C-alpha cells in the first residue's frame, strides 16, 4: 500500500471513529425516539465504513490509529457543555450537522490532497462524505 492510500484510509478510519464517539455521546441526551433511531442508524453506517478502512490497513500490515486524545477530549467537553445547557432536538440536530460538515470538509480536503491514493480508498472516502451529506438531509427535519 502506497503512502497516500495509507493516509487516506487512516483519515477514513479515524474520522469515522470520531463521528461514532460523538454520536454515542449525543445519543445519551436524545429523548426523541425518531432522532435516537436516526443516530443509531448512522452509528452503524460509520462503524461499517470505518471498519472497511481498518480492514484495508490491517490487511496491508499497517497500524490502525485512533483519534488524537486532545481532539477527542475537546469534542467531548464542548458537546457536554452545549447539551447540558440545552438538549432539545434542534440543538442536537445542529451539533450533529456541524460534525457532519466538519467531516465532509476534512475528509474532502484530504481526499483531494491525497489524489494519488488508489481508487478503493478514494471511493471509500467519497462514500463517507455521501453518508455525511445524507445524515445532514435527514437531520434538517429536526431543526
């Protein structure tokens, strides 16, 4: 596996892991059954997509990295603070949409920068971006 492909798979893997951690945390504040089920659906999708990236890394003898401790801690703290002040559906949807937008921006930039990565890594990155876009569309009804 070449370096650009490895880096793109790593970005897919860590991005999905950060998304899963954030959604699991937010899910604890969610009282609306429909919103709760939506979050669960996207946790499952991100788990499968992130697992795909991890499988490619492991199969090629690469180490699977975890999200940085500081980024995870900041994300956790800011989510806790925001939702402890207001945990209605609109606030939850806004936080999730912000996270999706950040994921789209970050992964899109990395996919464009790592443009010599193999087609399967690029396709996975684009699939994750599409999943984030779909989640935003589904969350809009909660605003």
